[in-house]
C-alpha cells in the first residue's frame, strides 16, 4: 500500500484533565484544509543484525511519523486548544495511541483493546515557529509478529487490515485469538478457526476495540463464518459495528444478520463524536446452545471485504 497519509489522530486514554474522558487531537493533511492543516512524513526503516558467519537478520524496524502542523487551530476539549494539548503531551511525555489514515489503509501505534504499543511524541524545536509546530513520533519495534503475544511490531502496524495488528492466532494459549475477547463459552482455536458457544439464556459476543476517531470515513468489518450449529437454531446470529465516544458511551451501531456460512460484512460511516469502535460477532441459541466457527477478521476502509492480512 502507499503511505500517503490523510489524517492523524493522537489519543490520550482516560485523561484525568478531561474528566477521565479520552482526549483526541485530529490533524488533517494540508491537501484537505488551510489553517490547522498538517504536513506528514512517514517511514519504517529496518535494522539488520549481522552475526558471525555472515548471516543477516532483520531484527527491528524504526517507524517514524514526522508531523508539522500549520497554524494549529481547534480545541482538544473545552478549555484546551489542540496546540496547547500537543505541547503538554510533549512536556509530560504522555503515553499516546496514534492512528493515521493512508490512501487505502492505516498506520497505527498502540492497540486499544490490550493497551500495548503506546508512544510518546517529541517536539522538533528547529522546525517550530509561530506558524508551525513540528513533532515526531518514533518507536523502535520488533519486526513481524510476536511469538509470545501475537502482536505485530511491538504495537506498530501499517496495512489495509487494522484487525491484523494481532496475528489471527492463539500465541498466548488462551483458546481465544490474540487481541480479542470472548464471552462465548467453551472457546477453542485450531487450524485458523475459532469456535465458541452461546446459550439460550443470553446473547454472547466475540469482539475487539480499536481507535478510529475519523468522522465521515467509511469502514467495513468482515469475517468468515466457517461453520454454524448443525443441530440447534439461533435467536441472534450477527456481526456488528459499535461506535463509542470519548466517555465510552454508545454513539451508534450497525449490524448484519448471518444466514449461512461464508464471508459476511457490515459497513458504516464513522459518526460525529465517535472516538473508538468495537467490532463483534454476536449470537444466542434458540432451542439449545449454538456453536459457531469464525476466521479471518478484517477492518478496512471503504467497502473492502476480501480478506487480506496486510
């Protein structure tokens, strides 16, 4: 994918100065605005480790976002301007989540569901003046997926499928795919398929949470239904996008009912005031407990549903 960035959001989770709400500063490319617009530069160089015998291994990468905000405008929240918030984050070396939109995908530092991979921003005083505030986001991360936790790049990811910040696998041995949580009972993961069971007494879900504070952008959540219960019927059987605001309150939801095996998807536009999104599979048995097989989840821009890992 081409890393021509359009928007960047920096998020402090549960900011005590903001009534314990998430604080968000969203920056837009200069091509899409005037005052308050930004210039973005992105790179993800690799470091090579050469050992005795001449063997070469790529052991880490150095992703970097170089941001220059032109005449910063707007408020992070009531009483705090975006510029003052950025300077405060630099001064306090606050741990932040960062998500950026590229032409057909994402660049992300940190994963909301697990809290892994947050970064700090550093001011570039040589390039800052009364009209420009320049800063960098740099993180030395491991290359590829962790063999113990399943996360990519120690919490840095760049690609078309934001759900792939965690490999679709169970490296932790919890019987639930890494980076996801499940209220389904009797979970198991084998040969790339997650199995979970829902009772008749209540609706159960399999879900993950990500930051996407980009209102009006279209996103699609899709996954493969590998198997449905062959004996019992479902009262609830659907996938869902659930948008939440800075206080974690629900803003809106969109869902798609499942009628058979195969690829299923739900598409919606990110609403105003949405900061993060929960994507989920939800089910409930009708005449008895129901067991469903799932695989290859994807969170993509636009209406893409054909699974791709990156």
